[in-house]
C-alpha cells in the first residue's frame, strides 16, 4: 500500500463536561494517526484515562491496540498526544469509519460522592464541603458550633436559676428564678432545634449532591465525548479523505 501524506488541522468545538478536551488536532501521516489535545477544567486531585475507539461501517466497533501516548492517569495539560498505527494491527482503512475519544474520571466518584455524608455526621459542613467547590458549607459549620455554644450557655443558666429557685425565701424570688429558668430552658430547646436542623440538612444535602456528582461521573465515563467521522476512499490512483464533526 502506498504511503500518503495528509495533514488535517482544526480547532475543536467540544461538548462541555466537568472536564473538557479542547484544541484537538488529527494528523494522518504515513498510515499513522497523530492526535493532540488539551485537557482542561480538571479537578486538582483527579486523574483521567483517555480511550480511543473506532467504528467501521462494515467492520463494526474496534478498540485500537497499537496506541501510545498520553492515555493513562492524565492530569490537566496542553499538547497531549495519542499515536495509532492501523497497519500494525492489520487494519487498512478503506471504509467509512468513526473515531471516538472518551474520558474517564478515575477519582471523582470517591472524592465527591454521597459517602461524604459520613463526614457531615461527624460535623456539619465537612461533607458538603467535599461535594461542591465553594466554601459556603463552612457557614453551616459555624452555625452548628455557635448553636452548640448557646445550648451549653442556656442549659447552664437553666440549672443555676433552678437552683436559685429551690433556695429562694420569698414568693417574688420564686417567681423571678422560675421564669428565668423557664426562659433559659426554652432558648436551650430553640438552639437545640437549630443545631439538629443544620446537622440533618447538611447530611441530606451531601447525599443528594453526592448522588448527582456520582451520576455525572458515570455519564462522563460512559458518554463518547468527541465523535469524528472520517470518510476514506482509496484506490491505486487516488486517495481522498473528508472529515465531519458529529454530535
């Protein structure tokens, strides 16, 4: 088979996921595909696997074996490369084929999934802080701690006023200390309700948000993020290739 040189360069328009592939370039040279891409919008602690697949109109689906480059345990970066030599696998691409590049987030499900609700059980805000990117959950932490301090304060006032009530010598003192103890006890209940509300709400929020993150992770892993359709027409006298982006 004759060797042909064909360079195709283009700026990709990608579908947005939590992480994106941008600036994809395919170069076909000497029966080898050279694919470059940029991996952006990544979580700082995540690693990503990149997979290349092919679908032939007549031959069906095929997972290239003789590939190399930036495929496993990738972090964010630019000018990453994948190399595939079809002829090394006995593949002569003389049919209409599609190439698929997919991304798999390897750690996201563990880091921001629903299991973080266990952190919220220990202290509100710790779990929700892991399932979303802002620092707003720290407000729940502060509110819970302040409520706890107020519970201790008013519970102490309840006990001290009740002790004074028991040792009072006049009816006016009895009434004063009883009302003070009653008021402190009411405020103890109020702050207890606030603390429990913050605690339960944070657990529920973490579970819901974590499940959404898990679903997005699975969708990102299963979806084919970038579909590129190559039409080949080869004969001894000519060689033509056209490119079309498909969604």
